[in-house]
């Protein structure tokens, strides 16, 4: 049970770091001119109904696909913890970051094997 708990904690922690990285919480920067747009030059633009329907369909598809893309990037980031650590502390050598990733992935594999064989649940009783 311990390896499963440790693997789950490491996975959730690295997934949280990856989510923060992917969602862009590094900081905000204000660039450009902050003056509001001029209202006097606004013209009404009439669109073809077919083009408007296609744009609506594309927005629905993007609304469905974008969370899946972000979720996949979070899972990949959780599995490659070395790159997250390398991004946070750039002085770490690449070999050490790769070794850390291999070690954590090996721990995940052992935890999954124990879970599938039922060893982790048998020792928890």
C-alpha cells in the first residue's frame, strides 16, 4: 500500500504543477495600449448564414477539444516530472532530470503492477 500511496501522491503533485504550468499561472504582463477601441468606426458586418453556422460549429468543436488537449498535456507533464523540475530550477543538468523521470516512472510501474496483482490492497487490510 505504501508504494501505491507514494506513487499517487507524486502523480497528483506533479499533475498539479503541470496544470499550473499549462494554465498559465506564471504571472501576468500587460502589453500594448490600454485605451478602449473607438466606437465611431464600428460598422455592422453582415455574414453569410452558412459561414456563421460553420463558425458556430467550429467553436463547439474547439470547446470540446481544448479541455482534452489541456488534460493530455497535464498527464504528460505529470509523467515527465524531470522537465518540470528542470523548468523550475534551470541549473539542474539534463541527465539528472532524465534520471529523476525514469525513477518516478519506474515507481509508477511498480505501483500499477502491485495494484493489478492485488498486493497493495491485501496489505492494506
